[in-house]
C-alpha cells in the first residue's frame, strides 16, 4: 500500500503498478483512472430585504444524511441610513450574577443582573440554552427578552444544560456571560417497562423479566410487579412484589398448578409511578405443588386488592 500525495484537485490521474525482484521486472497492471473533484470553495450568501438599525440573529449549520453538524451563530445589527462613517464604539459589558434554578422536569428559571454601564437607550437580552454534550445543533434554544429573567420551557427531564446570556443596546451586543450549568428535575416514568416475559422454571416457580422503559435520562428507583391467578383477578385480588431499580427480573413462587396467572409491571421513582405494562399470561399445567419453600427473592411479597 502506498499514498499518492500532493495531487491537484480537478484532474484525472492514471495509475499502473508492476512487481520486481532480483531477476527483473514484471509487466504493468491495467491502468486505473482516479478522478479528483474540484477543491473546496468559499460560499457566500447575501441576505437582502432587512430593515435598517435592526438586530438579527444568524445561525449557520451544515446538514447531511447522518445528521446536523455544529452551528455557528452571531448577532448582527444592520446600520442606519446615514452618509457619514460611524465611529467605532466599545461593546457593552456582559450581564453578570447569572443564576439558574431548576423549575420543573421541563423548565429552568434563569436570571441575571444588568452590568454597570451608562446608557440612555433601552437594552434587551438574548439567553442561550444548550444541552451538555450536544450532538444535534437544532436543540440549542435562543430566547429574546427585555427582562432580567426568563423561564426556559419544553426542556428534557433530568438533563444538564449550559446557559449563557448577552446584552444588546442599540446596534451593539456584549460578549456572552459566564457559563452556568443546571440540570432539570427528574420526571415520573411516562412509559411502562418493555419486553415483559414470564417463564416457568420449575413446578410452582416462574421467572419474570423486563427491560427499563425507553425514556431518555430516566432514573428508576423501583419496579412493582402485580400477579394473580385469573380467579383471584376476577375477585380484584393481586399479589405484589417490588424490586430495586437496578433489577430487571424477579421470581414468582408458590404458584398453584392448573391456573393461568396474569402479570404486569410498572416503574417508579421519587417523583411518581409510571403506567403498568400490558398484562402477560402464564398457564401452569396440572402437577404437584412444591410446599414449604422459603422465598428466594430479596424483596417482600404482599397481597392487596388492586384493580
């Protein structure tokens, strides 16, 4: 293998290879063509029809079949309709004392102080909210406001965000403020556990297994397993097991032969309980029941009337 370097873009190259040893040279291979496309070019685009003395926020990103690339953003101000050259003016200082507080599982409250500078003109602010470890540029949020606080909503639960704010006065924009980080609060599971399966492993004992709900950044503290024979279910009677959030299986013991059992599972955390999964059936054939077994699961089993 060999590298062909310093090739000129826009050309077609012909390549052929021969083998040699101490005795002599062999014939050349069939000629192979290599066509190089044109080299990278600078791309420009003129945005026309803008109003004078207005602030515009411009974002630029590249897209492909794989996904969005990282974006470049800049706040620009169009000049006024004047014939004299403007004198350079220093940018205003960035907002300070920026504080972020989690308001809920989907919102963060951001507040800041106006920096110490004198201006008789009205000021406005732009807040930027970015998920930490961003892979999708379209997830960046920009919020414009004339207040010194903003509630940023429609965020993902249990997600860490990077937040900054900048000030605008007349045609000028300050640098971005110091970065602050804040994680949204966890949310109760909104989906049931996935892939619930029940298998009989010996007479009177079954193994139930499942996968955690398919939700981003979900923290599960425990699972609740409800099971009952069809006769008990018709009477509104369920037996209950609980497992810690790190477990995804449990044993159902002392099951009666000849019965059909119904099983369903829900996930919970400190915020609340999620919905139960679809009920799964397990049919036990006739046989001898194992009596006097000690429970082999670490959790406690109880009985309750649950509908």
